[in-house]
């Protein structure tokens, strides 16, 4: 299934549920979140998930992070463990 990293380009938002709900995920402006895939791209949105769990993330509000591949994510994790990118 994989995962996709998205950056919030707009104002702060709550994903999945209204604010104050235990299932709500607050996302600040500029924050990156990891969302379960797979991803399907349309002209104006990224569709993530499958079946009744699929959700649309408008491109006007969300940017697909290029480091969303497992290999890139693993490299970033490794660099962080070593103390950054010297």
C-alpha cells in the first residue's frame, strides 16, 4: 500500500475529524504529514487510500513531497540518526 508525504500549503487544518475529536489530526501551515496510500493523481487533487477509505487532498492546499519513497525516507532517517546532513 505504501505511504505518501504531503505538505500543507494553506492555513492550519484538522484532518479526518472535527477539532476536539480524538480522531482529529491537526496540521499546521507548512507541516508535512504521512498519509496511507496508494496515491492516484488527478488534475486538481491527490486521491489517497482505497475504496471507502479514499480521501481527496486538493493540490491547491497540499503538495506531494518528493521524498515520499521508502528509499528516500530511509536515507533521511539515517542522516538524522547520524546527526544531520554534514
